[in-house]
C-alpha cells in the first residue's frame, strides 16, 4: 500500500505476470490510478475503486484506489466483496446455456411449457430467448426511464408484496410467479428491447423447475465452484461479512446484522428469500469476476475446468437482435445490439475491440471481455449518487484501461 496523488490511498493487488509480458504498457497503470482519483476527488462521482485486469488469462494489473467504506483513514482492499448487481444477469445467462446444452430446454422454448403460470394469452408467447434478451414484453425496470410511457401503478414486485401479505394473513399457497404475472405484459413479445431485471427472476424459476435445485444453489455449484470463485455467493456468510464493501447505509445495516447475529427473518423475508435474485443478487470480488470473464473468453473452460461448452458460449456472445428498437433511458435506437444475457452495443464512447461483450451493474460495477485482445477487466466503483449513472466511471474506465495495449 502506498499514498500518492495528493495522499490518496493506492493499494496494489496480486498479479501473475508483469504487464509487458502480456503486451501492456505498464506506465498506463498510473493513468488508471489517476483516472480513479479524478473520479473520486475532482468529480466526486465514485466513492472508491477496486479493479483487476488480465490478458491471455494472466492477471497483470489489480488494486484499489481510495478508502474503505467504514473508515476514511483505512485504504480500500482490492479483494473487497461487492454486489455485482446486474452483472449477475451474465452469470444467470451462462447457467441457462448449461441447461440448453444438456437438452433440458432450447432458447426458443416457450416459458409456459415449463412454468404453467405463463399458459394464458399473451404470456404463452414469451420464450426463454426473449427473457434473456429483454424482448419478452414484460415491463422494464423503473430506472430504465423509458420515454413517453407511464410506469404501472403496482408492478411485479408490488403484486408479490400483496400476495405475501395474503399468504401470511390468510394462509393461501405461496406462488410468486402467478402473483407477479397479474401485471401482465406491456408489449407484444419480440417487438422491443426493454431492460427487465424481473425477467431474470423468472429465469431463476425456470432453473429451479428443470433441475429441482434453487437457482442460487445451482449457480454456486455449477459455475462458481469449478472456477474456484470462493468469494462469490448470493447469501452473505457471516465469516465473509466483514469484507463486504458497504456502499450505502442499507448495505451497512445488512452487514451489521449478519456480524451481530441479529435475525432479519420475518414471515415476509422468509417468502422473499424463496424468489431467485438472478437479475442482480450476486456478491463477488474483482478477482472472481475476472476468472468468470476468462471462462467466457476461453469458450466455457478456464484453468483446466470445463464449465459449459464452446458452442453454448459462442451462441451467448454473438449478436442476437436485429432491427430491434430500444427506447430505454430516453433513447431512440431502431437497431439495438445485444447478445444472450450480455451487452454488445459497442458504444461510440468506448475504444474496445469489435466483438467485446460485457455487463454493467448499478452500484456500480462492470466486467468486460475483449476476445480480440484476450483482455478481461472488472472493476467496482461504488457511486456517490446511487440514482445516477456517470459514464466516466464505465466507458471512461474502459478507455483508460484499454489504452495500455501494445
């Protein structure tokens, strides 16, 4: 650990090779640190930063900039555990692709053939592919801020909350899928890209239905365990709670309850815990996410472990939508580019290679995979304003990290 750049903490993390050994200009690491310092001190957009970057499967750059979430006099650690938020969707998509290659479903499988709660019109038109690509016609997230349309009064989670009240008070059977689908669809399936995290909870229900295993447990066993992602999980274990980066008061209170053995289980919490958080529930480290990214980069295998097959990953990481309009976040894109559970839009603001795929997460974080350069990068940059989305922290960081390629 050292202090530099006006006494800001810089904590270097573990690496496997020197930057030049994998074709990277080591002087650009200082530029990465300066970029994060600028975002923290000058722009006041992020609280701190942790990052990890590999090339050709070897970590050559990792570290943290800024202070811990609990004490401004203590440096942040590179192996802090953070919520990966919506980057969870790329993980869930990989789990679904495992089921596809095992013959348990196809991407064009209608959801109603697995979940009978989707048997009514027009829900019976929705396919697994449409859930994975945000084209199911389900209402998008509130934060997507889609132009010119009003949000539903209740929404999927609102209907679930009312249903749990009924379960607790009147003893009706718990069926969160049926309850949520009272909201119905906003659009005809396959007609528009509209970012819907709730659709990934439905994918979690599909995983459970087909495997007989709760989706969280399936993902941890089938994806995290073989990759030795030992700091990745959905439920925070007490022995690792002190390593959680508490980016908000809500997270700090959650961690303190775990550390102090305070029960957070109410009848409502017990029912909510049965709903898979496959759209944003994973906690991880930048190291673990780089391992996951390398598995995707090398077509389903890494460090001698096969997680999923080559063709499944190829299908997941190629462009899958054409002439699909998107109006989210006040946009007006007539031809949105997307893979299967991963973003491929290749913003004009970023200088990565064509074919790069990635996912970002509010909170904020991102994991980017550039197959042409064999580069995988992950960073956690918790925002000061959780309602904002500064592109300097995502696209800007891509540009600085990618600038060191030789």
